[in-house]
């Protein structure tokens, strides 16, 4: 999939590929100032900090057209905690979560781990964590992931419940795979205690969402069953 395509590109065009690369989903329309935003935030950092930045992640922003509301994202509220609270906190600790789209990569970071990790539902996040667990080549410090709360592109979010559920279930599956692949974070070498906690919180959010979903579904079915019984 995406990881395999990226790895193949760097294998075939190893000499021509540049120092940085940006990954966008096929349905994402980049803003005209996308490169200015990425390069400005990267080269605006002090040199010592800049050399540690493996990737810069920005929000995945969507807009769907509705006759009543115009251009809007009906499902933004579901990602409010992740992009407004969790990602800035993770970025402060150098472990921003790479989301697979709307991100700038330092090619050296990917080369240092032998390429993108393949075979996962969300191979992007797995790769981001793997990079952060590894040291910058020739240095005694690890790579860092940075989050910038400024959209650089816009896409279309799922506009039906089945499509939304399929997307979120794939994300949930991928986060659980990531949880297991990185030794449940607690035993993951290369992460600081605070970074382990941050990754735990990011994973716990998906578990809580699943519990809430099952609780809501159970309550709804019990209510409908009671209505049918006494009707």
C-alpha cells in the first residue's frame, strides 16, 4: 500500500529524491502556501532542534458541502481531542503522532530505519513511532516528531455512516496493531517515560471510544427491547 509505494519510490529514484518529501492522500487538495508553511516551521527552528525533527504533522482538515450548512466538516468534533489537545501535548514531548497525510518528512529519518514499515492498517503511525524510538545517525539523541496546528490541505470526510464506520474501524484496528508492535509502549525501548504515557493516552482514547460505542449500542437495544415488550 502506501508504505510499499514510498519504499519502492526511494529504491528506484534514490539519487533523484530530495531531502524532504510530503505525503498527501489522493483526495487532498493542497493550499498554495503549503510549502511555505512546512519550510517556515522547519527552518524557523534553532539548528540544534531542527536536526532532530523527523517529521512535521499538520491537522487533517475536511469540508463537505451541505445545502443547509455550506462547506463544513460534520465529524470534526470526533477528532477535536486528538488535534486540539493530544497532538500539541505529544509534540511538546517530541512524540507527535504521524497520521499518514498532510505531513512533511525528513528523508534522513526514514532512511535511518530502513524505510516505511509495511503490513499494518495504519502503517503511517507505526512508522512515526518507530522513528521516534531511534537515534539520529551519528548522534546520542533520538528523532522527534513535531505538530503544527495549521491546515495545509483540505479533503472530503466520509458523508455516510457506513463509510465513517469503515474508516474509524480501520483506524482502530491500526492503533491496536501499533500498540502490540511497539511492545505495549511500556516496554518500548527508546521512548522516555513521558512519551510512553503519551502514546498510552492516544491508544486509550480508542479503547474508551469502543467501550462508549458498545455501551451506547447496548443501551439502545435494551431500550428498544423494553418498548417492544411492553407495547
